[in-house]
C-alpha cells in the first residue's frame, strides 16, 4: 500500500536538505521517498536513472 505523499520524505533541490511532507514548493523538491535515508540519496538515484535512460535511448537508436 502506497503511503500518502504528505507523510513521506522529499529532497529539496534548492537547499540540499531532506524534508518531511510538503515543506517547500513542489518545484524545489523531488520524491517522495519512504525513508529519510533514501531521500538523502536522491541525487545519486537521479544520476543513476538518467544514465540508465540515456543508455536505453542509445540502444534503441542504434
């Protein structure tokens, strides 16, 4: 069962801080994440996803 987004953790791209719930404007945050630790690794997750998607696109277009 998915948890309510307002009761999960978010990573604030502007401040670099982990937040609980909707503390900052949506344009500044990514998530939600189920734990504070996972939210703290948001940038790593975003980089991994971007690299994977770029590789998938390259494979489809070759």
